[in-house]
């Protein structure tokens, strides 16, 4: 009996305090107990065998870690041309894996971009199409019927964890992570709460875990306002999130697992920017401490390098556990760089060669880094010009997992590009819409980018990205047929949603 139990490694889900090892220690059990033991041992053996058989050898799907930075620009990493901020570990991942040069976020601000990432539907179809703020919070929640990538992988037998910032539904909402396919959650539910790197609590599943920080609210805000600037700073949320990620990987190393690691770095604490003039919150300035820069500049750079080091720790752990060759890591950002910490954009050039930042639909607002790393599967040192975006992540991971679930998606799997196997399908066009600042919508196809503002009623500006990276020259008059094609794509992609209407005063996006 004991030998039989030792053959297959028992799965975590079938571990039990009444398991085999205890039974082997029984001296002269009574007959009934003995019979019970035989039955139980047989049951555990069968379950363990079935589990092992289900994930036999090469059929066991690989682990996935999707690391999402918050407001990290295309040009913020060394491997994408950053000259000042040091990101050696991410640069290593890129050089040992694949770096995409034409990869786009789901939108130009947090919540809609993350909704696209989770559901595989672009913003013309998605349920969450903007940051709702605190006034009408529920429209920023996913619905039960929205199928998330976590649900797809959970159904396939993955252990699923979300660690970091969510923003698509709070405890009582249908979008709460544990109702959307995540077995485990640790971090921030509210995006406003996530502004503050020294909050008074974080969530573990549906429970608030108190922290040792004390937070001062902005003037005039109600007692339940979740943002602010800490006056006592002990627990730095990013460090807690990074530790939780390591713990999740250690605890689930034997399972197929999906970890969505949504760092808040390098987002600004907008309330701290307004209250104390510095929204780049970080415990130490590290290698930038002696630079002759204002503190927000040191903080902005130090945040990014701190995150880089934590990505490195995660990779080191995978290697130590010897699961690195069975784990796909994807690293990206949810939108272009912000200008909200009082730091100097000119110093860092965070959007690289592109124009625009967060809230723009020019390239700088939506084109983001994407690094894919999987030793032995993704050949080292590759640069891919495949045009892809967040809507493609769900179908990619679904294909990787072997799931055959039917999911309505606007995405196309980029697994063939990652593995260098099979035929890579291409998008006819990519689509975005954005409701703030009077609204705008955009499409990317071939080498063209077109932007219409306000959405639906404005005139279209057309840019040739092959000749004009910075999108300074509107060539819609020279290419009316191309501009008309852009409009037809916008009309096709946009399906009106009762929750989302243009708001704010029209204004040009930042260059
Ligand atoms: Ca963001
Ligand atoms: Ca769902």
C-alpha cells in the first residue's frame, strides 16, 4: 500500500491529513479501520494517478506569469532605448527571449486596458471602456458573463492568482477577482486606493489586511476616500506585492499556475503630487540618490529600477525551482507613460520615438513594451515586428493551455510568433476608443494610424508610421481612400454601450 502511494506525486488538491503516510504507521488496526484504510488508500492512489495522468509529461500545460507594469512607457526600459534608467534584468529577459516592437495596450488608461487584457475584447466591444472614478463605480466592474483569461485557465486546471492592482470590481461586485477566475487575490481592488504606495491596508481575497502606514486624506474628501499621502510610511505596497508573488510561485510550483502580477509601478500617487508636490513614492532612491535631480525624478527612476530588480528575483526563483523552462513570462504595460508625479519627462524620454503619453491615442499613449521569455521554447535574442495587442493575450494563453472553450474575442493568438511554429494570422486592423477629453477613437492597419476626435463625429487624421513616427503630418488629404478605410474600420468596431458617453472638453492630446 505504501509503495503504491509513493509512485505518483500526490497533487495538492488531494493532500489530506488522513493521507497514506499516517496509515503506514498504524500498528494492528481494527478490522473496520483497516478496511477503511484500504478504501481510502485506493481512493487516494486513484486520484493521484488520475491527476498525474491528466498532466502527463509533455501534456502538462506550462505555467504563465503575466507581469503588468502601470504607466510604463515604450521608452522606459534599456532594451527599448532608455538611456538613463537602469533595467538590467528586463533587458536580460529581452535578450534571452523575444522583444516585440509593435505591441499595443488595450487602451490609454488603466481600467479599459485591463478589461481588454482580461476579456480579449477591444474597447469597441468591451464592457469597461473607461476609468469610472468613484461616482459610478459599478460601471467599472466586469460582469459575470464576461469571460476572463483567468476563468479559461482555471477551467483547464490551472491554479490562478492575481497579485497587485485589479480595478475591475470590488468585493461586493461581480467583477471581484475571486468571481472572475482567480483562486487567490492579494493587493488593491480600487485604482484610487492603488495610487498610494503606503496605504493603510491591502486585500487578501475579500479581507482587508491592515498595514502600519498612516494616511492623510486630501482636504474636503470624505472619511472613506481611499487616496491620500502617508504621514507614517512603514510598509511599501510594491515590496509586499513582490514578496507575495514569490510566495505564490513557491507554493504552486508543482501545479500548472497562472500568475497575473499587476505591479503598480511606476504609476504616480496623484494625491501626493497635489498634496506634497511629489507623486513618485519609493523607499530609497538607490543608485539615483546622488544625482543632482529633483526628488520626483529620482523617485520615478528608482521605482522602475526597483521593479526591474523584483522581476529579476522572480526569474531567479523559477530557475532555483527548476521550473523556468516550463514557465512562460510575458511582461508589458497597461498604457503609455504618465506625467503625474511632478517629474521631468524630457529627462527620461519615456515614450521613446513616439508622440503622446497616457490618454493619447497617438503611439506614445498605447504602444508599450512586450517581452516574452521561455527558455528552450522561445529562441533567444529575437525581435518581432508582429502587430499585436492586449486583446490577443487571452487567445494566446488559451491556445497555450490547450483549452477549447468557446470565447468571443477580438484577439488572435500570437503563440505561433512566440514559438516560431505554425502560421501566424495577422489582424486586419487594431482598434481603440477613449471617452475622456471629449473622446477619440483610433485604428492601426498596415503602416497607417488614424485618429478621429471626437469619436464618431470628428474628422480623421491619418499618419504614415513608416515615414512619420512622431505623427506630426496628417496625410488624410493626400490619401482620401485610406482615410475612408480607417473610418469604415472605426464604424465597424464601435458598438455603442449605454454606460459610456464622451465626456470632458475636447483638447489635443499631449505630444
Ligand atoms: Ca495605467
Ligand atoms: Ca466571468
